[in-house]
């Protein structure tokens, strides 16, 4: 859910290629003949699932980056190189198919005449699996997602040495969790009701209680968007009563930036709450998985409630703002809002102390009964 490297989502121009144009692009840029293609849902880029006419019927995702982010090739290169590193380290991450010129990406024109834009194009390996959003999550997969969040950040922070890594210092990036205070300029997109009042409360508490403590958190590189549509899973057991899942794919690195380890676990908790029938219980399982790799400090744990609330606020406010600009994409943009408002309101009705007690007590149980 990228929004450019500044805090102005309204400057984005989402690509709008047809399937025939996309297939021709794959042929011209990558030298592959497309035998089958279909559009995939996306936030502000354009994605196509393609099958090429080659031995083994290889499948790829053609990713066409919005015109604003396409102006930052170093950032896109960093994201792609990070994916390649994670793949080499054994994570289920996509890797790029090189262009005919031997590059990982290519800047291409889209549209015609005065409205012509430049879009960065990549062809990434297709990852099979089911989005977490489409399964009924259980404690086992929530724990695994927590472990994944910690492991990804740990590897990126310790091993990512590419020159383009400096581009991940995205100070005003609207989706960086440190930038919850920037939501002030987009809150107009909400109606004046109880929802807006809670978001305003989140922003003010964030300014007073989280921002002053950032320097005490451990810094790292964040994936930044481990949501329920960006994590793919497949079933590793035949049991319908107690299915066991494993992560089969990590998608969408466009929100990568420098941040803090506690940001990643907060983001994962928030998105795993979205589809859960028992959202307040989710945090403890995700936290336990995360802390099996990277235990949080007292200061980091103390900020978790407001960080999760802050991510809810980011997702809900930015989606409302962007939906005003792109009403034709409103259904996809407001996926989180369907249950997100209810969950954020519940968190504040129950209160920080009670929510944290549930999370921390659940996580504590894993210390004595760790999953095999």
C-alpha cells in the first residue's frame, strides 16, 4: 500500500493498461510470449498474473508501479534486491525475471498524448498459495506469522548491504508507523462522528506517548505491510478440524523503510485482527511468535497498543482519503474498513490495560508450551 516517498497520496497516478497492452509489454521488454493473462487487485500499482508460452508453463506477476513511485528507481531497486536476498536466505519471496537488456526493471511509457506517464515495470516469479484473508486463522498460523515478521526484519537489518539501501530512509513516508501524526492533513476525509473522534484521540496519544520514545526502540528495516493479503499460506496437514498452515509467499515490498522492530509486530497484529472472529485474542499469538525470535523491550511492549491503534488509523484514514480521489477503486481501497472501524472502537472501549493483559498473558503461555 505504497503512497510515494512523500506524504502526498494525491499525486499518485495508477497505471491503467489493458490485458493486451500488458501482454505486449511482457513480449517487448522481457522477450516472453504470454499464453494467459488476468488482472490482479491492487492498491495503487497495477498487477497482472501471466503464464508464458515456455516449457513448464512458467507463471509470473507483471508489476507496473504507479507513476509517482516510478520516479524513484533506487527505492524500487532496493525493494527488489531485498526480495532477492530473502529468497536466497530461504524465505518464500518472489525474484525478478530479467529484461532482455539484463536488468531487474525497465522504465516504460503508458498512455498516449499529453497524458503519457512513465511506469517502472518488473516481472516477478508467481508465488502460489492462499491469502491469509481467505482462511480462518488459528493460533498456529498467527504464531508463524509473528515469527515471519521478526525473521524478515532481522535478516534485512543484518544482511542487506546493497548501495540502494539508503533509499529506505523515507522520512515523510505516510505509511511509516512513525508518521501517524501526518494523518492530521487527511482526516478531513472522515465524517464528523464517533469514528473520527477516536482517530483524533489515537493521533494525539501517539504524539504524546509514542513519538518521544522512538529513540529507545531498536531500529531496523521494516517490510512495513505484512497484511492479510500480502502473506500467502498453504495447508501442511489434511485435518479439517485443526488445519496446520505454512507461509508460502511474502508479497508487496513497496512499503519497506527504516523503522523499528516493534513496528513490524504491531502492523502484523493489526492486520491479523481484521478477519478474526476474536480479534482481541490475536495479538498474543502473533507477539509470541515474534518474541521467539526477537523479544521486545519493556519500552517497546509499552507502546504496542498505541502502535496497533496507529496502524488502524493510518489504514482507515488513508483509505478514506484515497477513495475520494479514486472512487472507481473504492471497494479494494476500503477492504480494511469493513471490520477495521469495529475493531479499533472495540480496542478503545475495552481499554489499553485490558487489551495488553490479554496479549501479554497469551504470549507468556508460549514460553512454557512452545509449539513444536
